[in-house]
């Protein structure tokens, strides 16, 4: 009977005849195969009777080779594993040349593994990260389904720039060597495939709002694209976003939803990926031993995840946070890279982390931000200078979620769009929502890869997505 490695290692009793397929991690002493098939972080030891195995077969048992093993599952006599397979037959399904296979059983840098991204999931670190990522993805769909949300797929090609940031990838079918021009010498997009300028989406939020105003509670979970020319450890040009939108929900309800959602999905991973998280926890601890004390994480990985699940998120207004930051020791001693001098400053990651890790010592939700540093669709407060926006801040990472109560008043929304030169004809359908049965509604956005970084302790966002798309890089 054929089993996965995970199934074999979870057996209470030994089984006489088993069959397993996987890739050889190591083969030592011409006798012991460490076999892994991706179903678990753990390898299963397969003991070969080398005296009764053909020399030609033994030579082909190399790191990276795919094999099929039949034998008996027995209690192990050696240290390091409770069960092992006494091999009765072995078949090489796919050879791997040991002189050429890049993922040899030694320590590799993450830079090297990014260059071999098609094979890096065969390492313990990346297989663990991708299993955690898969569990998180399921937990997200599970949470929203259980809470009465409907999943929707918003357009990937769009004519609008939801954020108003203008950092979009253009989509065109025009021939760059023979562009049609208008009389003014501009590119004539009326001749293009869609008859107008189009780009890859930066957010599905605006379209999701339209569905929330009919179905009540919806969420998107799809790819988004930003043409930001920033090659940092936190930015990707292509990433996945989770965006719930809820009708009849105000900012307080939005904060409740974000907190409950984050706690729920992280709790799910803690329950279902124990061995992967234990491995990643140890990996992070070993890596940080080489760093100066000041640069180490204040908490171990699993402790950090439990910290989010077990603590109530502290809710603080932007104005209160600015006072705290302005009077903080790092600000007074000029330790912040970006000093906080006055109300209206756009908070940086260092400020967000200070509030979470040093000041409040729990996850923080900041709300009521200055209107001029936030997007046009956020609801203006009665003071005329702040909007009902909220950001959820996490230890080690800063902003995890950004959201707001949406501006439901037609006249106010029109004024805000005019002030930012956003043409009404471009978003006529969005304005229609405010004409026909408008109501208070709210939502938020969460970059999935940032959540995966937090859950796995990985320091670079390029290492939590299979094939990262960044400036000057679209490999694989």
C-alpha cells in the first residue's frame, strides 16, 4: 500500500508492507536514505541492505533523485527517529547528477536559493514556509466562509487606479514600433484592444465595494500589481491581497473584524503546522545568534504568534500616537531615522514598531489619520481634517492591515475627487453607489505575503512567494 512520509511517521503501529515515493535528501554509509516527499518537514529513514542490492542501483541513489521504496515499517534501533523502513526493493524513478544538482545537503544562502527558486522548495526552510502559506490561505477562505462572506474575483485588468498613486503596469496590445498617434502626437489608446488606457490592478477594493452593496459581505483574495521601483525586503511588484468589504459596518466594526480575522487565521496555523513552526522558530533563533543584541527579535517566532492571538489589540488615535512618538526617547535622542516633529507626519515602520514593541507591548490599531496622507475614498470625520482610517500594527513588521470606513456621502466624495483631479467620468459607477441606496460601509486590505512573513519569521518578502517579481527581475 502506498503512503506519504507524513502518514508513515504518524502510524501508531508498524506495518508489514509499505510503499513510499519521494526525493533523496541524503544517502550515507551506502545504507541510510533520508527520504522526503514534501508532506512533512520530517524525513523518513530507509535502511538499504546494500550487500544484496546491485552496485548500479546504489550508485544512482544520490541527493535529489526520485525513488520508489518498498519495505517494512519497523521501530528504529538508531537515534533520531522512532520508525524506519527496512527496504526490500528500490526503484530509481528519476536520476539526479550529484555533480550538477544545486541543492546539496549543506547550508545555502537565501540569495543562492533565490537564483534556484525552481528547486528551493526541496529545502526544509522553503518547504516549511510553503506549507504554512498553504494553511494560511485555507484558513482565510475558511474564516470568511464561516462568517457569511461571499468570495468574488475582481478584475485584474482595469481602467482605474484605486489608490491614486499612479504606480501601475500598463496593459496594451499596441505595437510599440508602430504606435497610432492622435493629431496632438499623443498615443491614441482608442485604437488599443480595450479602446482606452488600461493597467494591471493595484487593488480590487472599489469593485468589491459594489458587491458589498448588494451581497452585504464580500471578500477578494487575488493578485495585485504595483510598479513601485523599490527593491526592499518588504516590496514586490506582484503580490496577493485579501480585501473584505462589508455593508452597514462602521470603523469600530471594521477594527473588530480585522482583529478577529487575524487572531483566527494565526491560531489556525499554530494548531495545524506545529512541526513546521517549530523548525522555523529554531531557524530564526539560530540566525539571530549572529546578530548584535539590539537587532534581534524581541520574541521567538511561536511566542510572537501567540502574543497576537492572546492579546487584545490596543486602539489608539493617530493624534495620541503622534504625542507618544514625539515625546519618546528615540525621538528626543534623534535615534529615529525619520524624526516626528509635528502632527500630519506619515508614520514609518520604525515608528509603528516602537508603538507595538516598546510602548504598548501588544498589537496596536491606529485610527483617525490625517486626510491628506490617506486615499480619496476614506470617510471624512466631522473635524474636516481626519478620516476614518485604521492600520493594524504587528511586532517585527509594522503595518499588517490598512482599512477604513468608506465615504458614503456623494457630495463629499465628489469634492475629494475634484481636489485630487480624479475625473468623475472615470468612476461614474463608483459614484452611482452613493446615489442608489447609499449606506455606511467599510473594509480593509491585507498583503498576504506580509502575513506569511510574519507567520514564518522570514526576513525577506522574496522568500515567501514562489517566484518573486521585483525591479529588474522576472525570472522563472
